[in-house]
């Protein structure tokens, strides 16, 4: 996980519509940058729907939400449409941004060890500095917790 107080690495990734987005495009706004394992899975759906439900409040507090996974643009589009997600999903199938934000880690599930995305959320300030970093994310609680960080 990247340290609080460091500059968030800039990146360029395609969104769910195939348009390229850069982190630097959001300078002047707070950014909730959350990394999640996979579209359409129960935990990731709870987290995304939580952010969707609270999204007007994030906007009112000057923040945007960006979700990143290694899923494809097409997968993100289906996820967005199925759940009416109002925020941007970014596709990182090459895991370049996932690795630059240090969220590609060894995971253990039922005794089996594999590599995967560790659910992690960063709060980045208007100047592009990481002000909060959480890698102990509980999917259902994460959106409300991050909204509270903006108060």
C-alpha cells in the first residue's frame, strides 16, 4: 500500500465507455480511488452499490469516485448497466496501475494461496496527495466510511 503523504501516481486507463481517463484530469477535486477484485461478485457489488447510493453526497463534498479492477472495459460496462453505477470504472487488465498502487498481493482463501487485488481505498486530495489509505476494507462499510473521511 502506498504511504499517506505521498503523491499519487498518475495513470491513464480506459473507462467503462472506452474513453481514456487520467488521474491528473481530476486535480482540484478530491478522489476516492478504490481497487476491487472483480465485477459482479457479491462483495464488489455491495461496495459499488454503496458508492452509487452515496454518490450525490460525494459530489456535494467535492469528491469523485473511481473504481479500478483488472476486468475489461466490456465487463465494466455490463457491471455499470446492471447496477446503474453513476461513477467511473477503470479497466486495468495489464495490472500496471494495480501494481503501481501496490494492491496486487498474495492472498489466502480456504488455505489456497494465489495472487490477486487486495481491496484497497485511497483518498487523494485536490493536489494529488494521498491523505488516507485503507487496505483493511470491508466492502459493505467502505462507501460510508470514505464519505465520513470527507466531512
